[in-house]
């Protein structure tokens, strides 16, 4: 049994590596055909890394809460609290103060959600919506009080919709030899050779002038996996999200686990807000731009697992970074999507041909043929759009990450397995 499990995990890792290599080759092919160098440039991937971090942290916050059985759609409001308090503390005392203030503000938002849902049994969705409304309202009120005309903050550059610039930034680091000094990756990227320059651009983007806090945020993913899946504390917390009544009968402090998880959830979302402040160097009203909801989508796409969440956040961060770098390169998504759909069709057809050779396997039904036909039509339509559309309107370019969110969730929704008691109202001692 242990040998079989080990072999399954090995095959899974091999498949992940092959998929990653295939994705890079596909991006390189799209870049080579379209001539849009920003598709795999180091600038795009550097921006993608910075933009994926807030989304990933929001998703990580959702993962902590939902693994304990608390649906947290209030991540957006908690991120807003994190941005305002990070901007307020950062302009006075620097980057460290901004980090601490954003964490605390987000954690307080999580505590409020826990009190409502765990303490008073309020519906999780209602409580989350209330926090999403409360966050922007509180921050606007504080801005009107502390940033109004004549205040010290106003004289330092603040307005009703923004704070003064933070006084210091976290340091950046580069990978020695490759991305620092001679910058070998930069030189190879500028050759624009097929695949080699693309790999160089990707590696340089994620290793050159990387903010130290980005590295720490990325490390939270394996740390979360270790705590939740490799420790007794994590087992107790996850049991509160799978079957709190059974966990209670075994002595697990279910209420405490839910409170801890939701407070950590808020702190993670607040930390995501802090990163947005570091990107723009100050708090700006509405700068979260729905990233709390996108983070929640990334978590669902990742099937409530840190690895899948990282993949989802990277996808959304890349789309966001590419649309910021170039409004014309975003049309490369049409060609990328067309090729991806055709590859999917080829794979499905190959599977059906194998099923014909094995009579015990059921062949494709009418629904499957309809799906294959729709995929082929979609691939042709995307290819036609790539040929005819030179640049998208700015409004459409701006909402590209949100459109991608809807498409990804539509595909991922067929294989989801949320915690069994996620969103279920729990009362100690009740029979289930």
C-alpha cells in the first residue's frame, strides 16, 4: 500500500513538471508567433509575481477559514482595512509599521467575522457581505477625519482618497550570478531565441530585484501546508471544517479552532492589502480592485489546497501583470486559448480512441460530442479574434483578470471537493 501511494505521488509530481514545461513551451510558441515579447519578458513576470502575492495571500486567508468550516467572502473588506492602516502607519513610521498595522487591521476584521459566525451563529455569507461593506465605509470615514484639509497628513500629500507615500520600502534581493552582477539571464533574454530567451525572461523576472517581503509571503504557502497537513494542530483545525460534531466528541476545542483560523484568515487578507500599498507606495481608495474575490476564486480553483491556490494566484497575477505591461500583448491570450483548446480536443479524442480498443470502457456520449464541438468552435473563434483584433479597448483590458476568473471557475467547478462542513452553522452540543 505504501509503495502504491509513493508511486502515485511520484507520477503526480512528474505530471506537474511535464505540465509546467509544456506551459512554458506554449507561451514561448505564442510569443514567437505573435511577436509580443512582453508575453514572456522579465518585466511581465516580475509584475506578475508582485500582483500574484496579494491574490495568493487573500486566497490563503480563505483557505485557513474554510478549512475550519468558515466561509469567508469578507476577504475583500479585510484587504481594504489592511491597505488603509498600512498606508496610515507606513507614512509615519515606515515599512515595518505598515506591515504590522495591516496585519492587525485584517486580523480584527477576521475576529469580527468569527464573533458573528461562530459566536452568534450569523449566516457566513451575510457576515462576509457586511464586512465587505463595512471595510470601505470605515476607511472612508477615517480618511475624512485624519486626511482632511489642514491636517499634518494632508500637508504631507494625503487626500480623502489617498494617504501620503510611505517613508521606507522593504529591501530587494537578486539571485547571485544569474540575475545580479553580469546579469546573464538579462543578456540571454535580449537574444529573443525561441524557448531559451523565454526561460531566461521568466527566471529573471522571479529572481531579479525581488522584494524580501514577497519571498516571505511565498514561504507562507509551504508553511501553511506543513501546519495544516503535517501537525496535530492542523488536523484538529481541519476536523472542525469536516465534522465539528465528531471533533467535539473527541475533545477538539471546535470554537477555538474556528476563531483562530478566521483571525489568521483576516491577517492574511490584511497582509495582501499591505502588499498593494507597497506596490503603489501609498494607500489609494479602491486599490484592492476585487482582489479579495479573485483570491477566493484562486482558492476554489486550487480545490482548497495551497499548491492549487499558488497555481491559481499565479495565473491571475500573470493576467494582471500582462495587461499592465501591454494592452496589445493581451491579445496573445486569444492565440494561447485557441492552441490550448485544440490540445484539449486532441487529448480527449485520443482518450476516446483508446476506449474503443478497451470494450470495458464506456465511449463518449452525446454530451461529450457536444462539448468537443463547442471546444473546436471556440478554438476557431479565438484564432479568428487573434488574427483580426490588434488591440483591445482599455476597459476590456482592465477587466481581463476578472473574465479569466469566471472562465477558470467554470472549468474548475466540476472537480471541487470543499470541506464537508464548510459554511455549516455549528452549535456546541447540538445533534447533527
